[in-house]
C-alpha cells in the first residue's frame, strides 16, 4: 500500500536538496565556525549565508537572526529572556490559553518566579480578540506572547492587528510570536507587524530536526539562558549546529520559492477534504470560524471558512470513536495522522486547545489532526476519506459493545 503521511504538523520530510546540503556539512565542510583555518572559515561563511537567507525572507537585518536548537528553545529564550531582562519594568506577562506547551510550560515557570500571567480566552474557532489583548495590558506588563498558527486546530491569530495596536499604544512592550506552524505557509514580516521576537523551527519546513531561528529585534532587551564561548553575541552561545543551520536555510529558500502557489494548492486540498469529512456521519470540524460541519453550505461559504484558518491543518472529531483507536486503524492502511499535538501525545491530560474552544467532553478523546504539506496530493486525502468511510461504522460498533 502507498504510504499517506498526514502528520506534517508533527514533522516534515526533508527536501532532497536539504539532505544533500546537510550531508556535505557532515562529511566535507565539517569545520568549527569558530576555528581560524580554512575549514572553519568555510563553516562560518555557511552560517553567514544562512543568516542572509532568513533576513531576506523576514525583511529584517542579518544581525537580528539567531540560531537555536528548535522551536522550543526559541520560545524559551524569547519568553524567559525577555521577561527576566525587563522585570524591573514590571512582573506581568500575557499569553493565550491555546499556546504550544513550549510556551504554556514556560509561562508556568515564570509564575514560579513571581510573574503574573494573564491567559487570553479564545472563541469556539480558537481565535483571540486583538482588542482584548491590548485591554489586558497593565502598567506592569513587559511581554505578550501569541502564536501565529495553532498547531492542533489550525486557527490563525490576528498577530499583525495586535502587533500594530500594541506598538501604537505601548511601544516599549515586547511582543513575541511563535511562528513555528505559520512560517512557510504565510508571509510574516516582523517589522511591519510590530513583532519583536519570533520563533521558527526547521523540521516543520522540510529541514532537519534540531535547528531553529529566533528573530530578535535590535531594540529588544533579552537575557541569555546559557553561557559559553561568546557565539551569537552571547545571546545564544555554543558551537553552532552548522549542518542543521545550513539545511534549515536551504529548506526555507526552497519552500519560499513557490510558497504562494503551494499555499493555494494546500487550501484547495483542505477545502475538498473538509467537505468530504463533513459528509461522513457524526463528524465535526474544529478551527473553522462559525462552522462545525460544512454540509449544506455554499461553495463560497466553505471557501471563506477554510481560508480563515491555516492551509495545512484539519482537525476533526469523530463521535463514538476514540482517537487512538482510529489512529492505529488508519495506520494499518499506511495512513499516518495524529491524535492532537505530537508534543502531548504521551500525556493523558486533556488538550488545552480543545478545552479552550469548548469542545464537548464526548468529542475530546475522539479528535484527529490531519496535516498536509507540499508533498500531499489530492488523492491522498481522497483515499483517507475512503478508509474512514469503511472504518468508522465498524469501529463504532466495537465501541458500542
């Protein structure tokens, strides 16, 4: 059977040119970028070129690009670093109820340090109000952190609107955006959107695991989390992961070369997939503004709802079937999906996102996340729907016993 991979929000397949670039750095251009000899100079040049690529994509200065080990470290460095560096100005930070664990658990750490954290609510589609975000700011607030794209249901946050409102009213406030799921699917320009800190992860954009980016505006005060040999202006010291950085930059360059066309294709696949899923019995779609089931809606209405969410994430709840059971039933057919976020798969607690959008308790453990990529074909989602059409009646019979 053909392998159908629909878990791209967990990780993505590397582009072939990325794997080749990484291999060269491991076997040929393997010098330490801090070394003064030829191999070190070559490695340092590779890092400089990678920094140029990300600066160009984001329309920022090369000096504002820092390399990390991934999205989690970027989120931690942004939040802990900014909060601690600015705590003399206040001990209040703001985030949302649907952030990734890399943000929520970091906020919990700040609470242990004495910071007050405000968690903004979301509507049933998982979207915050930009005005409520601004209203939550007090004289003690030093940081606000809001994700661009939710990793479980694909809701898009109004980060550009929020950033502009914040800069107009509170220009000294630090605004962090977790763009791990949004980067590569949308044009995100920090300086135009009022963003001071932004996190990116390599393995979500067809790059290698273990690499990430943190954009830090030159005006943003931030404290390091680790201390070492002075690399990256002491903000993130340690010998740079040259293969990871080079592969990540190559992936970004490849992805952004055709991003607009690829995004259109992903939206077309998502629209058809959502329609087909809604045609199945007892299925609800999560993360689409004002919509749980598109059955009976006009084509324009479906298009509008789908485009108000991320192009690559589809969250569906299948009443009467446990998500883990359905996941493994699909796996037997070489179809790979996720029961919520891969980062929380092995934990038995309820999803913070699904709880925040008010999903019924009966559907909480019946939710599957499908996530596509540039490698996904329409036939893949069509085959997935055929498999679900066959599996769901049998699995519901079994669950009812």
